[in-house]
C-alpha cells in the first residue's frame, strides 16, 4: 500500500518538519488524557444502565431478532417494537424506535442468536476493531500530529467524546467512520465509482450520506454519484424485499414526521427525540426559536439556512481536489443533516484530524483553523447546549474552504 502521496500532502511543500513548542506538546498530552478520564467516568455510570437494556443497542439488537424470527413485516410497527424489546431485552415504559433502513437490521441478525448482554459486548468488540481499522487507514495522513507527540493521533481517536458515546450506546456510527475512511482512500486513488458505492452503503445514516452525495453531484463527480445511486438503489430494493411495501410506506411516514420534533402527546412518547439535543442547524433554529415561533416556521427557517449554507459549500468547493471535497462534504453534512446526535459526530474525526495535521505547522490565517479544529474536538464535552455546536462547525467549514480555495489558486491546479 503506497501512502507516499498522502504523506507528502500532510507537510506543506517547502516547509521544514514541524517542531512543536513545549506548550503545544503539553496540551497534546493533557487534553486527550482529560477527555479519556471523562469517558471512563461515563462508562462507570452508564454500563449498569446498558446492562438493563437502556442503551441504543436495544433497538438494533431487537430489529435483528425480529428479522431472524420472521417478523420483518412488523419492523416499524410501534406496538411490535414495544413487545419484542420488552421480551428479548427488558421491560421499559416505551421502546427505542428502530428507524433505519431495513437492510441495516441484517447486520444485527447474527447477534440475535445470543442474549442481549452477550451481544452488547460482542458488538462493542466489533466497534473497537472497526475503530482500529479506521485509524490504520488514516494514520499515514496524520504525520504532523505524530510529530507533536507520537501517540497523539491514536489518542485523539480514542478520547474523542463521540467515539466513547458510540461505544457505550452500542451505536453503529463507527461503521460509518470506517466506510467514510475507505471512501477517502478510494478518492485518493481515483476510484470514484467505488467511493460512491461505499457512501451508498452508508445510507443506514441517510441524513449524512445523502447530503454528501448531493454535494458530489453539484461538483459534477458523476462516477461517484453513479456508484452511490447504484448501491443505494440496490439497498432500497433489498429493504423493501425484507420488510414489504406496506412497512416501507410506514417507514417513510415515520421519517417525515421527525422533522417537527414529533410534537407532544402520544407521538412524543412513541419517538422521544429532543430537537435541542441535535448538533446541527435544525437543532440550532429550534433551540433559539422554541417558545417564540411555531414548528412550521422552524422547519422553513432551517430549510432556508441549510440551502444557503449548502449552496455556498457547493460553490466554494467546486474546484478542489476530490479528497478535499470529501472532507468538506462530511462536515457540511453534519451541519445540514436531518437529525444529528453526539455519537454520529465520530465521523468528524476525518476532517478534524486531517485538517489539524495539515494546518498545525502553519502560521497566520491557517493557524486559526488549527485552533478551531482543536476547539471542535473538545466541544462535544464542553458545550452545555448541544445545538450550539453547529455554529463553530459551520464557521470551520467556511474558513477551511476559503483557505483551500486560496491554496488551489496558488498551486495553479
């Protein structure tokens, strides 16, 4: 595997190797240690709850069980989800809804052969392995971070709060990180169709995969978009085959109903999604406008802000290299996503660590990117109002695209 081109990109042409000041090294060692300590305390308090079935893995495990036992036709039925989750995991006042495409439940099919507790730890082991594989893919591109402190790249992957939350909850966000890491490598090797196929497999997180694909369509990356459509179409047919057409219609209606925060009363009990915990523009508009404007106005304002931001990203990133476009697409998809919670922010490890490695040895304007990337790395643990996260993230995307455009013009490519 030849990483020479990637490594050469991580150190600016003509620049000497980066030698970090002592205070940078001190921060590089201290901040991940503090974040890791926070996660260890989280594990101590959360693990007993997870063992009693109060983790997100509850819904995924039960979906796999329903597929295996011939109940795929009830996959999105609220009463059936309640019944099966109470039976195979533990009784709870309300179920955690399974809202992913039906094909995703196949991943959890084999885990349903063992008890919930055993499956939880088996999936935890799988997630750790996927995280390690993702890190191995990206490590050659993080040479400047390793120059600050050799274990720093690995420390960032392990201590990033969304990583810990994804592991604790038994979420599949780390699988998304792996798919996007492989997509980045494919783009670097001019395998655009394969990159699109890999992004298509990420449609179990459609709120992220679809914005990425739309941006690549806007950038006229036809092979990428073609691979995405081929894979996405095949997975859609597979999902309909698994659950049946009636459940496919039910699934679509459930997804559409989520845009309003699911209101109050029975719907709120059925799908207890709190918009103010969303770390995107949707959560930001809701968090600021709650109590002042109605849900319809919040939806329209969110749509308008998303279109403006998305349009600017599409324009600013048009002439960039494919791999740079992908970094911008990941971060932008988080900003405009349909819904977004902390565990899914694990995919930001790709743009944050890569851009931090590219900018950490620079001075002037690009130094601000390194500072902002560091702040974003810390933000999921420090921001008390989750919806505010979208503000520095959107600023980071805008600053980096401006910097990348300037570098593109100077390079004449």
